[in-house]
C-alpha cells in the first residue's frame, strides 16, 4: 500500500492514478546543458561518466533545475548507457559527438556479465540517497533506465543513429544472439531499477527512445515483451512500484504497449496527437507529455496556446505535463520558467 505521506506528492499521486487539480510538471533532461550552472559544473567534473559516477556532483546537478523552477519532481542525473558500462562494454562520451561504444558481435555478447552491476553502479544509488535527503517532501524523485531495445541499439551500432539499421539487421540476421543480449539487459534492468527504488526513487521511468523505426512484429518482440518482463520483475520484489513507460514513436502500438506492460502511466511523444491518445488508451490510465521541445525553444503565445491544448485534451485522466522528448541545449531558461508558470496557473 502507498503511504499517505507519499500520496501528498502530486506527481507520484498522478502516476498512481489520482487526477490532480492541475497537472504536475517535470521536464525530460531537465538537468543539463541548457542551464549555465550545469555547464559550469561540467567543466570541473572530468568526463561525462565521471560526472555520472560522482554522487556529490550528480546530486547537485539533479537538484539544479528545482532551484530555478517550481517543478514537481527531480530526476536522477545519469545516463542510460551506464548499464552497458556496468556490463563490461567500453563506453565513451566524446565532446560534440555523443556516446561511442565498442560495437558488440556474437562473441562479445556472450562475454557480458550482469553479476556485478550493482557494485559498479553503487555511486548511482548513493546519488539517489543524496538527492532524497535534500528534496522537499512534496517533490517526487524519479529514477530511470533505458529499455533493452534502445540500449541494444547503441551496444550493437556503437553510437546513436537515425534508423538503428545496424541493430535491426543484427536482430533479423542473428536472432539467437540478439535475444541473448535482450535477456541480459532485461535482467540487468530489473536489478538496477529495484536498487534505485530501494535507494529512494519514488517513481522509475523506462526510456524506450528508439522504438519509432520498428514494424509491429519487432515492436512486440523487442519493446513490449522486454518492457513487460522488466515491470513484472521489478514488481515481483516491489509490488507497488510506480512505473512510467515512454515508448517514443509507438504510434499505433501505444494501446498494445499500455495494456500489455501494466505501466502506471504512459509517456507520449510530441508527434502523437492528443485526441488519438485519449481515444485509444484505457479509461483512467495516466498520460505524461507532450509539448514539442522546439515550441519551448521559441516560447511565446504559440507555446502557451499549445500548453493549454494539451492540458485540455488530457483533462479527463491523470496527467503529468512534460515535453514529448528531452529539452534541447539551446532552450532559453526564461522560456522554461514561462512554461512552468503556464502549467501551474492553468
């Protein structure tokens, strides 16, 4: 049972199905490069992974947005690729180029090991504990991990790509090896999320950021199936775990994903029409989203009008206001303040 103290957190309450007087609000990638204080801290942190594994600095970064804006939640500052790093795959973050990994083949997949990932990721759990200790009681702490398909695209391809072709080809040509990789990631993700919740995360989110280029059969096999197993695995140990699923680009598979996985709330990308979402999802299922991040860059009347449309469109179900993907670095800080104010003022 969820305690009354936790239900006083508006964002957590919304995830758990309680419609709020106004939508709680947080922003995907809210701790990051659009903030000058983050850029300043980043200069003295060493590598990006050094920052992710430095509990003191990572906690500070996680809390920076809440010192500027009246957000309803803090999200752990980390990265989805700490899991491949913990499994033994070499991961680097190149300035101006993003993440670069040594691409896996059949042999290197078999060498991956999830036995010691919790030891490797202990700094992340300490970060959560530090955030929790400083977070105001009414604010929700959000943990996360990348879903297996999304993480696998980086592990196979060696970097991000617009079509994930290398991973898609690998999955079709070498299905047994790819299934082995997915199973390793399912097991690692279950362990990782359980440990985050035990460290103090109120809610966890599954980021399926690269689901948009899969046909319906692959979506079922690589997205719905693994996400369902992760949620079942987490809830086998923490039955009331609050979980948001964000299958970016799910489109016509959105309803299947929601019904099969059992997520408490569904994150919706900005390309998905509000009216479609509201018409196909089960009554009462909460929705998170879904302002286009570039509308936030431009700001002004077009942004506030769209905010009003989204809130009105989801007014019949629990709703957390968010972007439909991560905030981009060129976003003016003042526009973020305007967005939060527009949501709060209704």
